[in-house]
C-alpha cells in the first residue's frame, strides 16, 4: 500500500485529487473536487481528526462520576467485596433492568440500569473503555452531541437486553460503551481512517467474542448498544454533512433513542 508523501511511515489509500500524491488523514484538505494535499490546497491546513480537537471531555468525566456514585450508592460494591449479596441494597434491584418491572410501568429501569454495575471488575472495565472512547469521540462531537449519542446507545442496549432476555436482571454501561465503539468505527471511516488499521475494529471483535464466550454477560445488551450507536453515528454524520449545527445530529440520536425506548416497552 502507498504511504503518505509527507509521512512515509503512514499507509494510506487516499490520493490528492490534483497531483495524485498519497496523503494520510492529517494531510487531507476537503475541497469541492475531493481531497487535496497541503501543497495543492494552497496552504498547510491541519485537518480536524478524532483526537486533534483540544476540548476537555467533560461529559465523559461526568458520566464516569455518575456511574461510580451509583455503584457505591446501590451497595453492589459491598456485595462484591464481601463475596455475597448481603451488601446489595434494595435500590439496586429497583433500578436494574427487568422485563416484568418495565411491563408494570417501571420505565425508568431502561435508563437507570445503565448506571449500575454488579462488581468492581465490571465497573472498572466499563469505565476504562468509556474513558478511552470519550477522549477520542467527545472532542470531535462536542459535549451535547456526545451525551446524546451515549444515551441513545444506552437505551438501545436496554432494548437489546429486553429483546433477548426480558426476565433476566441486567445492569451495566456495556450497551452504551458498545454503542460508542460502533460510533467511533463510523466516525473513523468517515474521516478516511481505516478502523482495522487503527486497532478499533479488532477491539470490537474481541469484545463481541468475549460476550459470547464468557457466561452471565448480556449479549442482547452488547449487540443492541452496538447497533444503536452505529446507527446514531451514521445518521449524525449524514446530518453533519448538511451543516455545522448541533440540532440535526442531536435529533438523530433522540430518534434512535425514542425508537429503542418504545421497543423496550413493547417487548418487556
């Protein structure tokens, strides 16, 4: 594969539409006639990539904080550390995802379950991946769009969990995290970055395989979140192509979340 003419160590399949020189994502300048290299674009313009915008991922930190507080407040950590369920409070069971409860009008379980975790290892893994993805995605999307994407993925994960195992008690931010993985895949591809070369594609495949191999993992929650986040990101990219506003991308996430919420109520 050809390598960037300015960065010989980077392989790329994109060439300048004017001179034909191979260019990597950092050297691409979007023009009405295609991607051009910095020389043909007339200036050395640095293109915005997923990690190049210097914006603090505040929403990511807030979401991690809420998850940790809910983990401690629900008593699940105590039950895990003592090796029994004696430390798990009634609040944990009242907020966890459970089909019969949702069917009886306890719709909040669809959302609150995404902020509960069953043990220290469970929350540690999810928060680590959330931090990693948040550092990548939130600076590119902004706080509002990232938050909308997160909740759309979370609700889609709840829909998937209820669809495959409605009678099972389900908790965790895994659905939202898988949704962010799918969104990152779409965003990298849209910006000319190969997700398989960046390492994101193999990470998604590994986590999917882990979901099927290890017992007591909500396969429906992971698949639902992945599909919901991927779809929301695709619609956001399409909406962003019509302008730089925030309303259309956020509306796309709201639409995905609303459909998943309605589906959750229907299958509970």
